[in-house]
């Protein structure tokens, strides 16, 4: 009788399908990885964890761990806590003024904090990264993103720091400059406020800011220009307006994020009045700039209902290549490597199986929600939240709920067919 250990196709399928009832128990079990010749092997598919963006990362803290875990939800083979990085007595600071759209760290903010840590570690003497969070802040994990110290303010002299109030924010930055004198000031070069505030702050400091900076050292900076076709090299200034993906976000360490006290400036004469955001038709927003996208694929049959749901939710419409080729959506609404690369905060994909070109195009989306009948498709594996159901039934339920919310009348039950199985993963 041969002692050769043979493959078990059934167990391999269960390991690949995270929706299978036996998936968690199987990946949590410690299995000896022995090859056909009897030699012990390392299974790279069982070592590491999966980030929010769906990218696999090796778990360097526990190389022998098995199983993948979703970022923020450590698996049994992953260390529960990252090593704590402390800067006990910093001699200087690198300030990162964050956008915090919706009160939480965006991927752009995390890139800025990652670069701030790189600049702080290059210094000969210990420097700390100072995160400045102004306005309605809901984020609770500044330390996990790389902040050693945090200045967090929601108002100044009973004036809320929400909306467009550059004069109030500049007063706080001026007070920070007087007390802590950061070596560098980092801003996200974005439409969420970082580009405007960083430009104003550079003028106030008398410095010529580096805009769209993507490769930065303490000595030299490379900036994008000429419609992203040209690189400009220049000495690194104190004020940097950083492009997305300027640095890798902090992932392997946890920082203290200790709160700092700031002596508030005196009363500020405000001459700019914020009248609130202007209502914009989501259908007129380019896909590359949209923050909420509702995309349809081959699984959508009721296109009138799809357009109605997009209107009610205030989402920008997108589509897979199959839907565009079939003539249901215009070419400029195609999402993917062969269409438009998107970076929405929320990407809702209905009836999209998830071809590799489509998944490449949504790689920068923060939260992906999938509605699909196929629990094993690639889009379901990529999604942060999945609804296993028919898209038409889910859309009907969404319309019912939105109508109830607008009218104040409780919905009269779901519209899904009687006995229809629905599952949320």
C-alpha cells in the first residue's frame, strides 16, 4: 500500500469557498502540509491575511499561522494585536493634516500618514507623526494608521469646524506651528479640502508648496505635472500636497496616537460664509470622480428599475463590459481596466461576476458591496459585503424602504417572492 498522501478535491473547494458552512472550521485546523514525496511544504495560500482592498498579505508576525482573515478581524492564525511603536520623547514632529471625508480616514489619508512615518524615521533624532483632525471626527484608529500624536478639534470658539471654514482651520494650524514647529506639513492633494487648505497654508508660511507630490525624501521631491505625463524634480519644501499612493499605508505596527493639548488662538474674524454643498445630478458626475457608484452587469434584467434605484439612492451609474457591449449602457459608463478606473467610497455591484479587468478597475474602491446569485464568483470574494439574492428582488426592497423613509410610512413587507432564499455574507 502506498504511503503517498493524495489531494482531496472536496477539501480544496471548501477552502476556496468562504461561504461554505465548513470553511471556517477547515481553515482553522492545523493541517500538515506534506508533498507527494513526503517532504514538508509551506502552503502560501494558508499564510497571511486579506486586506480591505482584497489584496493578500503575508503575516510576518506569525509565519506559521493558517487561514486568511479579513483586515480588522484577525483570524485564529493571525496575531490579535500588532506590535506597539512608541516615540517617548520626540524632538520634532511631522504634521499630517487629514481630510477625513465623512469623519473617517480615507485611503488617501492613510497614504499621507504612511509617508509621514517614512519622513519621521529618516531623521537622526526621534520624530513623531502629528495627525491633525478637524471637524466631525468619527475615526477611532489613528494609531493603526500611523499617528504617534493627535490634535483633534471639532470647534473653535463655538464655531463648528465642519464644512468650508479655511480661516478657522488656518488659525489652528498657526497655533500648531507656534507650539510644535513641525519639520514638514503634509496635506492630501484632494478635492475634499486638503488641496485648498494646503495651498492657503503654504502662502501664509511664505513657502512654495510641492503639489501632486508622489515620491518624497527629506532632500528631493518628484511631482506630477503636464496632465500626469511629466515629472518635476525639486528640493523638498516644508509644505507638501501629496498625490494618492504617495507611500504605502502603515500596516505592520500600531502607534500610540496620544492626544496633544493645543493653546487655542484668539477670536478669528470670519469673512467666508459656507452656504452648504450644491446639489449635483449624480448622472452628470464622471465615474473617476464619483464617490458612490451603482454598477450593473449581465445579471440585471430590469433596467428601468436599475435607473430608478440609482436615482433614489443618489448613485452614479456604472456597468460591466458585457452590459455596455449589449447596448444597455453607454461606453463612458464602463468600469474596469478597459473602461474607467474608479476610486469610489462605496461601489455597489449588481449582477457582476467579476472579470479580472473589472476587478482591476475597482481596486481603489474603499467598500465593495455585491448582489449576486453565484456565491462562488470572483466579485463575491472581492466584496466586503455580499447579498446572495436576485438583484431585481433586492432593488424592489430598496425602493420600498426608500419610499417608506421619504413618506414616513412603514413598509408593507418585502417584495421578494415567497420562500425565496436570501443570504448575506
